C-alpha cells in the first residue's frame, strides 16, 4: 500500500506570494529589494517553487528564470546563473520557444508583439568586454515591458566562492539600476531560497553581502491540509486501508520535521507493522514517527561527535538553552569546558568549533552573540536522547 507520490500543490499560497512580489502594496514594496526564503532540506521548497510559485508568477506575466545551485556543485554558481540567463535570452528571441508558448498559454500574452533583439552576442555575457548582468536584465525588462524574476535555489552556495559573491553584486546592481526608475516598465526581483538557515539569513543581515537589507522569511512548511490530502489519496487507492486519524497523522508529520518523504516512510512502516501484528493505527504511527525522527537525528549527532568533545559540549549548551544560547565565550563557560575536557580551552578554539557547527548547518545565529540549533526536531531529539540516557544511568545506579 505505497502512499501516492503525486504533487500536492499550494495555489493559494503561491498566488498570495506572487501578488505581494509583483503588485505589492505600500507595506510590501520592500520585497522588490530581494526576498530570501530559508527552510530545511526535504520540506518541499523546490517542489513549491517549480509547481506553484513559478506558474503563479508567470500567470501575472512575469518572465521567470530559475537556477538551482545544487544541480551541479562542481561548477561555479556564477557559471550556472549566467548559463541559465543565456538560455532564457535565447528562448525570448524565439517566438516558438517553450518559454514564449508558456507565457502565451498561462498569461494570455500575445507573444507576437514581443520582439527581443539584443545588441550583443549571448555567449558574450560573463566574458571580459561583454555586457554586464545589469545591462542584460535591463534590456529584458525594457523590451518585454514586464517584470523579470530570478529565482536562485540553494542560494547560500553563491557566497562560498569569490565569483559567486561577484555574481550577487551584479544582480544587486541590476536591481538598483532598474527598479528605482520613475517610469520603469517592469521590475527586477531576486528570490533566493536555501536550506542553510544561518547562511541565508546572513545574506540579508551582513553588511558585507550584496543583498543586505532585503527581506528574509522562513519557508511556510506543509501542514494538516497536506496530511489530509495524503490520507485521502491512500484511501482512494485502497478503500479498506486502516488509516490513522488526521490529528494523529498531523502530529506524526510534525514529529518527522514536516518532511513529506519521512511521513510516507512512517505510513509504510506503520502498514507493515500492522500486517505482522494487528494494532490500532493511532497507536502505531506515533511510535514509528519518533523512531524515524531519532534515526534521522542520529545522522546529525554523528556529525557533531566527529568534530570532537568540545563540539558536543558546545552543541549541548546551545540545545539546552543555557543562558538562552548566549555566553559561549564567557569565563564561566570556559571554566565549564575546562572541567569537562580536563584541559584549558581558549576563546579562539571555541570560536573555531562554533564556526564548524554553523558551517554544518547544525547551529545558527539568531542574533548577535546568541546561537540556536538550526533544526528544531534535532534539538528535540537531542533532549529526548539525553533523557533516555539519564534514565538509563539512574536505573543502573539504582540496581
């Protein structure tokens, strides 16, 4: 009884976001400075972009360019972005291209009136002496008389290389050249999404980054309506299937971190378990979900343990909320580390290990000097494991 893997679409959310981006009210005009959305992996961000947000933006007549920096990590982020822009420019010059046909179909645009003729060779983009990103995107906006939206998925990879940072500076220059014009026929809107919350947040908060001051939002995770949809699909495939209640299944979805794939795994495991020993679905699914969560969390725990004892101590301090995630470098904290490790620990060593935790997306800065665990369900699983270990020690000492 494999649950259906059909795509669950979110048209209302997509339309609302498209409206705010392309036809913003006074309070949403800041979104034109850039929108950066962060969320953990496997929560459905890319699925939402491809199947909901991009079609909604195109229905409003926008020209959308989508680039996934995770698609090929062996080449530079700049190359991936420029290559996709070149491909889009080529499609814009061909009225029979898939892009132009899609605009005609979804937005009702008479593509015959769109005539894109660029005063440069496409392969000159990104080369010395060729047109800049600002010049290229301004021509697309002006000739198309409409908004251009660039979506960069896993955008945090762009700040890991010098050419990636240069590319972001070029996109900021395009935004600043196009959007403030009094009678601009369209706007250039940059959307970045990423699974590394700390790095995505820093893109809009660090003065050294191109899009400092842009809007940063958390990805709106799937919720009970997705769970109801999934249960309905299973029921459609097998009317005799024993299913958990919506409330229990929804709580299981929260337990596995709002990850659709993990919920499907939990339902499969529940089904197999019930075949071996008939039980009530509402009794089995919570146990299965907690087990899957702990298994997924163990992968993260091993990353921490591989970094060494100090990393484990620091992560535990962050996860436990000691001093609300502050004071990792205080005299009291250094004294505590010394007692645990049996040696002196310098602030420089603490900083290096904290940076490692940030780089692995295990922790993130929520404000200056304060750190939190990036993934809430990893934090909960850490606390649960400590509780289990504590009970084990208590029982052992009691016996």
